[in-house]
C-alpha cells in the first residue's frame, strides 16, 4: 500500500504514536546470536577499528570518510557522491547525506550500529532523528546510530516538482508534469538504488553489519536492502510493514481490516459494546444514506478553520481507509453515524470529514519539499510498487489496459473494497486510492531494475532475525500485509499490537512496541510481549447530543448530593474536555474550537500538554471554561479544573481526572454544581 504520510501511510500530525495473526520462528530462539550474523569477535574488531579520535577542528575520521561536527556538536555529518544512474546511461551524480551519532560508553568496545529509515516515500529521515534516538536510547551506550536521507529526500538533493508539490494531494496533472520534468531520470530514485546507496555509505564508513529499523515505507526500503545486501544485517525491525514481494496491486487486505477494526474498536469500548448490532452495520447504513442523498455543509477542521465539506460515499471511504485521523475516526464515526441517522445531526460527521480532508493532505502550497517530497513519493511509488497496468506501456495503452482490468475486477470481485465499490474507492485521492496514481507517469527510458521489482527475482533475503510489528487497527499497512512480509524471511516473526495504529514503536508512549523493538535488537528475540494485550482501547464517544439532558448521567459515588440532571451535566462536561483532548490528534496550530462553539488553546512542555478552555460547548446548552493538563506518557494522567455555566445548569466548579493510557479507565468528577456536592465517576472520554 502507498505510504505518503509520516511513519507515518497518511499519518501526519503532532506525533505518530500511534497499531490475530502470529508467525513465529522457533529457530530464532534456538540458534545462538552469532549464527545469524557475522561472528561477534570479528565484527567488534572491525567496528572498533573504524573510528579515529575527533580532531581539534571538530572532525571525525570514520572509515574512509572525514565527518564534521554538526547539530550543535550532537552528531557528525557527512556525504558522498553516488552515480545517479549506476548503468551510466544517464550522466551525473547525486549527493547522499547522512548523520552519525557515536555510542556513549567509550570504556567498552562498540557493538553493531543501528540504522533507522523513514517512511513516505519522500520523507527525510533526518527530520525524524530525535524520535529514533529516543526509541533506541537504552542501546546507545555501545551502538552508534546512522541516519541517511534517501536519494531525492531531505539533504540528499530533495526532489522538487513544483506543480505536483503545490497540489494538496497528487493529481494526474501534477504527476504527469513531474514525470515530464524528470525525463530519463524518472526511475532513478527507487528503493533499489537507495538501498545500494546505503551499502556504499556503510562501505565507506567501514561498517560491515548493522541493525536496521524501518517504519511504514521504511519497511519496504528495509526489505529491499535485506534482499539486495542480505549479509550486511544482524537484525531487522519492520514497523508497520507491507511485503516487498508478492503484494497485490489491488491491496485486498484493506477491506477486511476496516471491517475488523471498526467492529473491534466498538466491542472493546464500554461506550459502544452494549449497543445492539455491529459497528460496521451502522456505518453501512450511513453509507447507504449518503449514496441515496449526498449532501454538503460547513464544519471546522482540526485547526478550527471553517471548511466546505462534501458528504458522500467517496469522502466516507477516504475517511475510513486513509488513516489520516486514525484514533479520532475510530472514536467518533460510529456515534456520528447514529447522530445523523437517528436525529439528523450532521455536525459530528461533517467535522470528521473536514478534519480528514485537511489532515490527509500530503502537499500544498506551504509544504516543504525538503521535509516531504511529493515528486520523490510518486517516483518511488511508480518505480517500485506493483500496478494494475504495465508501466512499460505508453500512457494511452496503459489507460486502455486499466479500463479492462477494472471492468474485469468489478465483475469477478465486486466486493473487493466492501462496503465500498471499486469506483467509490478509486475516487478518493490518488495517494490513498493508489489504482490510478501512476497512470500518467512516463514509461521507463532508463530503469536500473524492472518497474515493480526493487528486489531481483529469486533474491536471497537475509537470514538474520527479522521482527515485524503491526498495529491491529492499522488499515494502511494491515496486519495481514505484515504477516506476508514476515514470511519472506526464514527467521521472520510478527507481533501484533492490540489497539495500535500505524507505526507502533517510534513515538510509543505505552512502553510496549518500543521495548519489544529494543529487546529484539539487544537479544535477537522480542522478550516478553504480554504488553501487547494491555494497551488502552479506543474510548468511543457514547453518542453526540444537542442538549445536556440527553447525555447519559455519570454514576454517583459516596457523598454525592447532585441530582440526575446534575450528573448529566457533569457527564456532558467530561465529554466536553475529552472532545478538546481528542482534537490534539488532528490539530497542528495549538488552537481549536468546540463542536458547538467556544475555543481552546494548548501548549506543550516536555511530556505535558497544557490546555486553556474558554466557553467550550460540546452540547448547545453547556459552556465549559478552565484548564486541563495531560501527561502523554503512560499512564497518561489528565487533570481538568473547570467552571460550568449555561441554560442547562446552575454555575459550578468541577475537577475531572482520569488516566488516558489505562484500559477501561474511569474518570472521577468532584466539585459543586450550585450548592450541591458532586462526587461521581464515568467511563473516561
């Protein structure tokens, strides 16, 4: 599946924390570690000898290269020239840049380094270095870390196609324009050449063997490296993987994953599990309604900007499969469907569509091509990924073939993207629908490897141990794709992280996938994986309501003097602050608005996020003002001190607390409404 957004298929945002099938290789446990890589005494000797002392001028000799101190002396930066076309048919070189971070314990000989590589394709690895350093911090005492920007990204001569980069998502005109601009070089940025670049950098640095971590598209790159340079690896961690060989260009794993994920999210959340029927059945009823009567309206996106939104089958498909707003869409689509179908309340649905419309953008006039290059994204996608048409054909012939195979697929497998038709799926933006994205890309004039085959046929993949991490709610790189990726390796295994989305280890605040990845690199085995069953579920919204009196009441606890109406107001207040907290996942500005009015502002300080809330309304007749503090890491404490007012209630002061990362967490509510003491609890928002 295409992965245009960070870490993370489309997962842009403030963070990428967020992801049953288990393919286990007992051989990994039984064999000694050195038998899966180079003998440790030889490897360590080579590693120890490759680094010389830092010079007074702030340079460091590593292998054959002289690196310079950079990034406020935190790292050493270097580059080397590589042929743009190794066959020599196209002249010219490209500069490949990288950052090198030394191990911290000089009293012991170093161990095999760690190399981490970014997603996209098109994202610069150098932009994500802090996350990778944090992920592998416990191992940095004896392991250097290396980060290379793939050719055409970041500091490695990032590729700029102006028309394509200015489009909010790739469109046929921009794709065609970029292909024309690149000409003979259109197929010279693929993963195979980038993997060979990494091998050349390792040679120059005298690094014989590495531990390789890749997330999202980084897993595709890592598999490519493992197929082209199998003996250079001690271990591989593939976080949110799709297989570099054997992947269908139709990506049939999407639909069953969507069905599973929405139903599983509902069943795991007390706010939804007691409802009759399955979540997907309710969503399918919404789809039927939108097919019969599509409509449009206005709603605020995650940054509080009012947008015009179309509500139809295609925009619903985009919402459900793009993964741009993963946690939020699982949290709110089912109740938004009920609100619309039962009460005609379209506000929550339109808001979800507006948030996804903006957060799903992979480009646009303000996008920085050195951080994410859409030209590189399309070039690699069209060079590497399997297509439903022959990329060597001319564009008119390719279009005719595309029409034939889609018609054939509609006849043979009409439910391929169930509940959506192939036509509805094909209508979403090209970087998510994928079927038509390369339709206008030029046929290859110079291609170092056949389109769709970055790894040579019958390649010998590495025998080093390989770990695939998959989020069970990830519809972008579904767990079934991860299973297929693990099966490419004789010592491959998959671990599925329950209640996780796209990219599980980088940005992990549940101390689960990240610890498993660390253990795997350290011991060539994942260690205790029981944490995968104890990550907090998605806390679905119980429903969307217009007035506080419609909200199910909080449960009174000892000392409560509040009435039933007070407890409904208290529950509405909890949902109001919870709604603001949920917007963090789709907000990049620090400012947002309430579902029915008011606004909030937040700032970050280390692990903490501090909210100021002003007259925020989740229901129309209750205003909430005050503060909220959220500690992002486990156990995710949230504390909110608020004042409430509005026609639904007398004035009051409430304190609300819960732990956002604890399964089945309960929120406690204390304070006063009028003169009555409030003491209550409810399922946390």
